[in-house]
């Protein structure tokens, strides 16, 4: 009866953080996948009042043992028939290991049916040049990543994983090549790169041009070489929390949709790796990413409008008695709240975005200064 | 852009249990309210792998202190502008008290704006004649209920709260009258009554008739007397977990919708109590309940179909080596899993149900043997 445009039926185990208020981690990812028609089991790694971007929060973190115990609860009642696992923030190295063990166990359970289980791993470690997890979390991720099917590092996390400082298109390509090779991982998306900050003389981006974010993805060929695609999207002038989680949730739904739109052989192929003849922009990963970014752009643009309206409507008269420091804090809290992504009333944009982006192929040999 | 039929914008604080797999407690309530367009903050009182109806589960309970701390986290960042609070299962008497304190604090914050905050309380204590909480939980609920605006006991909980054994229509009416009076609570819905089990000679329900569930609701008049309405719905031949949570979530959304459809004076009236001239079946509570039950009937009927298909498709060959006891357990686990309410792909039924039920007025003086 429902005319809703849903993705193919998908049972997901989502492991990430929970916040009471707002939309980050599993609170974001679970809802986004549900709104696209996925059945989501949500295993929460922290229980916080709100996201950490507010500058203050209360709550508790799950221990590695608690994470493992919840999974054992699923196992003992035979509730593990997941098509996809999406793993995000884990609050300690031991928790990362516990999540890794869950992914590996689900893989083992599915090993007789190639392609029947797919693990999307978001290696949440830091952003903008700094780690926001303990140092021990990095090696913990490095140990489990080669078991995943798709990883979603941001630019900084890609640097950490590849050991390559990304300062140009060629170092970016080198980082992806290194990630494929080092971790034997078939699919990678670097979820946001600010190419305008690259110093390469070949870049023509002028400082006055509208800011663009670049998303780079790749699926390996059978010889391990990358098939790189690139999508440029207009950057919005606002910092939103939870966009990484939104991207991850959308890619789960859209990648499965894209794979189901292909020859049925693909979904029975380990890690859904397309045959070598498929070009970069025809990859299900590229088709999915294009759709993901369109949905994100529409929802975030709408969020920005609503944020601005909310901030204009603020009655700050109550702030008068506050100290300067308290006023600054109050303004930050208001801005953080106003920038919470608006999902529930923008489902239409999520499902059927009104913008179209395009993936372009990106051949390594075209890159200035790229050497294999 | 979205043509989705959503309820008026509603910010809800939902306090209930979380399960990784399946749909009960906050996992059910949060999604249902979100799918109808509500913005939901979810404060989870337990973190379990699955609902207890499976007969086994793993996980942890939040302490009263942890519940309070999460709410303090919201307060310190000014994230408490809720229109509605929905409180469900709390795992201890102290947790019930903590939830009560949150409800009262939100009421206090809203006291200058009558009608701007509404508390729906589901006094989760037991069912089918037995408590499934500690004995101390009962007095804890009795202490906080008079602060709520609407309570949603099932038949057993209504008996516990009213001190009246419900064995007939007249004892049912007496229980509701007692609940209104004892707890000074303006709105009550008894969410399921099996009238076929009543022994009153005036009942004409024959044993062979299709089984019916009866839902009774009431909003007080200004003199404290009940305005009773009754809705009969066909009972489905399946036990689903989480239907109480589904009812509660739907009534939050639909009651707000019904109140917003009235004269704007009502939504500025404390507890949204309609003027005395409004008859029982014209109450927003009655209009909302009718819609809630229609959505539930459609989604549960669909769930039953899908449950049956899932059970027919079971490959039980793996059970051959099991003992009889293990086989029985395995069958129970399969049935529990198959009966998980199917929400994400039946949103259309949730939003625009295809059946229509009717509320009828139910006057106390018409009841056999009823005495005031």
C-alpha cells in the first residue's frame, strides 16, 4: 500500500553512540536507515545526553564487555541474520576490538554465502588534524579494518590509516591506493576533502569561488589497483554534527540499492566488487555516493534555513545578567542546538533529493606528480 | 516538499527501555513518533539485547542516578523545550521516582504557559493478572501519577491503581471513576479489556463470536465526573510485544493532532481538558484513540501476515539433533522473532490506516448494577 520509495529490504546491525537529544551516531544512523526502509538493530556504545560538540554532556560509555554481552544476547536467540553491519564510534580501544570481533563473527556465519553480509566501517578517530580518541584506538582500528568491506575515513583519518599526509590530489590518490593495499579493503570513500586548501600549483580553485567539498571513492580492480571517482558538491556555510553518521547510514541503504540494481551475480560476489570492465563512475559505489550526497545536500540546506530561523527567533533577554564568558557559552549552546540536523520533517528530501550531482572518473596517470 | 501526512510539530522526551533487536519500549515508541513527524529525544532506561518475551536476554539497566544525570545533561545545555513527555518502563522504584521528578521539573518549567507541556504516563507494572516489576514499583507509580495528564494502564494496571477488580462493565466504569478521583488525573485510557471474559449476565458476547478487544477512555468534566467512550476492535489471533508502547507513541502524536484541530483555546488550557459541553465521542482523546487503533490494526494485521510467511519459510532441519526441550525453546524464539512488529516498511498504514473504527459514548447510568 505504501508508495514510499524504499531501498531493498535490508537488516542492519548498527553499532555506534546514542544521544538522548539530537542526531549523531546511532541516533542519526538508525533513523536515516529506517526512513529508507531498513530494519535496524541498534547497539549503542555510549549513552550521552547530547553530542560532544555542545562542549558539555553527561552520560556513560559502554564497556567492551557490555558491547560483547549485548551481541551474545542476539546470538543466543538467533537474532543475527544481518545483511549489513555499520560500525561507528566506539569509546575505547577495547570497544573497537569488541566491535571488530562482532563483525568477524557475522562474517564467519555468512562465509558460505558470499555477498550475503557486508561490513561498512567508519573508523571514527578524529577530524581537522587531531585525534579525539585515545592513541590506542588507532592501532585497534588498524587491526580490524582489513576485515571490513567498505571504510569511510574523513581526510584526517585517511592520513592516519595510510601514513600519507594529504596535501594534493596526487597524495590523496596515493593515500587511497595505500589504504586499499595495506588493509586489502575493496571499497573506500574519503568522505570530505577540502581541495581548496591544497597548495599544488595545478589547482585553479580561486579563494573567492564558492567553497566546494570533494568526495573521493574507489573500488579495487582484481589486481588491487583503485578505480577512483570524484564528486564535487557545494559546501554549506555551517558546521553540522552527525554528518559523517548520516553519510554512513545513507551509503548502507544506497549501496545495497545500487548493488540490487545490477546483475544478480554481483550481490552473490564477495564484498560486492564489480568486474574489472566496470568503469569508476559506473560502480555501484559511485552511483550510491551520488545519491547519498544529493540527499545530504537537500537535508542540510533545509537544516541551515531552519537553523537561521531558529537563531533569529531567539529571545536573548534572559542573558542580560550573565557574564561575558557565560554569554559566549550560551550562544554556542544555542547554535549547537539550532544546527541539529532536521530529519523527521524532511524525509521527502532524504528519499527523493531535488538536486543531482555527478561522479567523474579520476585516473591516477592524469594526476600531476603522481608516481606509482 | 514532502507530501507526508505528518502531525503538528511536536518535541517529545521519551523515557523507556531500549532493545538492540526488535521493537518494544523506546525502540518502538521513538520510531513510531518519528515516522509521524515528531522530534524525539530518547532517554533509555534499560539497554537489552531483545525484549523479555523471548524468555532470555542480555544487557544492563540504567540506575535512577544515570537517568537523572542524563536529564541534568539536557538541562545544563538548555535542551528541555519539550511539548510532551512520554514515560514508559522504568526498571526500579527509584527509577520510577527519577522519571517522576523529570516530569515534574518539566511541568514546573512550563507552568507559566498552560497546555504547553503534556505528560503521557504508561504505568508499566504488569499484565494478565500479574506484576512483572518489584512490589515497590506500585507505590512509586501511585505517588507520581497525579502529576501526569494522561495515563495508559492496561486492565490489570487499572485494577492495581484503582483497587477495583474489573469483572464487568460496571466495575470497569467504577475503576476509571476511581482513577480520575484518586489521582486527580484528567485523561485515562484503559488500553485493552477483554469484555468476553466478563461474567455479567447482561453480556451477549457468545463464545463463538470473533474476539473483540475493548478500549475505554475518559476525560473528566469540571466536576471530576468521567466522560466515557468505548471503542471495540477485532482482536488479532497473535501475541505481539510492544503494542502498549506503540499505542502510547501513537496517542502522543494523534492527541496533539486532535487538540490542534480544535479551537486554539484548548491547547492553551491546562491538560487540554475540553469544556463540559463536549460529549465523550467528540473529545480529542476519543478522536485520537480511534485513529491510533486504526493504525495499530493495519500494522498488526500486516505483521501477522508477514509473521506467518516467515514461520512457513523456516528451515527446521538444523533442529534435528536438539532435545525436545531445546526444540520447544527454538520454536518459541522463532515465533517471538517472527512476531516483531513490522514498522519500517508499513509506514503508509501507520500514517493513513485503511480501516475506520468508531467511538461510542458510554453513560454510567446505563450500566447494569452501576452505583455511584
